[in-house]
C-alpha cells in the first residue's frame, strides 16, 4: 500500500521551510513536520540550478526518491517531508543517499516525536 503522496504546491514547501524541523548531511537537507490525524506521508524533493544541468538535477531527484521508497516501511506515517538535494547527491551512489536519509529521518524523529 502506498503511504506517500507528492508535495507539489509551493505554499506547502514555504510553510515547511519556515516551521519544520531540519537536519542536514553532505548529500541532502531534510525538513520534517508532523501532521496530526493523517494516515499517510507527503514528500517533496527540490534540486536547485546550483547542482548543475538538468541531467544532474534529475538524477539527484531520482536517487532521493528511490532511497525514500526503499525506506518507506520504516518511516512513521503522518509526516510532511521536504528533501533538498545538495551538490554531492547527483554524484554518489543511491546506497549512500539511502543511509544518509535513514539517519536524517531518525534524527528528526528524535527531535520531533
């Protein structure tokens, strides 16, 4: 069963940047906010033009999306997440991004139970 929807509206991204808890690693920065009463998660992924050409930005987004998909069963529901790709995200292997994403989500869960 799919437990995650995509965040596409700009006002949701802005609200999460302002209000959510954040954590960072060399490959990505993560914002997380808890939403009471929701039975699913929402995920937004951003990659700025500072990363490079469209090929690099799209690869960074694909790698983050796949890492999240593999970790989806470990993540508690009722959360909004925004993942911001950093420079290294388009150059490292997916397994590295997966481990960093796991660590960031655990850190955010400790800070925001």
